C-alpha cells in the first residue's frame, strides 16, 4: 500500500495556510491486522525550508537520532 500524508507544523502563515510538508509511506500488510514493513519518503530539503520559515524550534527534551 502507498499512502500520501502531510506533516503539519504548529502555527499558520500570515495568509492563514498551514506549514505542511507532504510525504509518502510504503506499507506492506502481513495479515492478521499487522504490517511487516513501513518506510517514509520525505523531501528533507523542503522540510528544512518549511521548518525555517515557520520559526519552529525543538523543545529542550528533544533528542536527535543516533547514527
């Protein structure tokens, strides 16, 4: 299954539109109400641009992913 989604950041632009970043999920159903695989595809350049535009700042408890 392929699903398109929007990551919506807090707040709105001056024109009232949301700070949205689209993405796509690829999901494999394993049966019995379970999934065997899920992968998200997001344009990280666009995400960074929208994060910068929105002025969003991570909270003090946010941990960066480990390499």
